[in-house]
C-alpha cells in the first residue's frame, strides 16, 4: 500500500508554519480545536488504479486528502480561512493535486468559528504525484 500522508502533511504544515508561526495544525480532525487558526490534514481515501496493476509490485494509487480550516477571529475570520486555503491550494497545484471541493461548512458547535473544507485528489506511485 502506498502511504503518502506523512509526506503531504509535512509539506503543508511546513508552508503554513512559515506563513503563520501561531497556526495550530493536526493530522486528525478535531471538532473543538484548542487554538486558532486551526488546520487538520487527513488522507481520506487510498484506492489502487486497476489499470496500473501488473504482475510485479508496481502500483499507482489515487488518494484523497481532506483539509479543514478553522478561524475564530472576531473580525475577518472568513478572510483568514480563505487566505490559508489559498496558501494550501498554491502549494499543492504544482504537485498535480486537483481540488475537488472548497466548501464553507457551518460549525454547529460554535457559529463564531468559520470553517472551510477542502478536498484534493492526486495519483501517486509513492514517489511522484500525477494528475489523473
């Protein structure tokens, strides 16, 4: 099985921390983050592309990442969340990640928290990322 979750998480986390040293980043979804802004980065799906299978060990998987972005700023929380989303989008695009969704989601626990959910898809052989 190809598992690129740590590589993708580390790449995104490093860029976000470079942009904002106070950002809180997690590899699992938290419905009540301890500090803000908060970003969770998780691989949600990993499926082998059947047409790439052969009798050897070679495989290509299509993986899906879900990224939750939270902001609780008194003013400008939507702007802050969108700015974080743009940093992530600009980082992943050159690696052939395709954004499937970028959706504001109401935070039912606390409506003073703005939340955006982004989903990205990419094919990988474990070393390279391919657009499919």
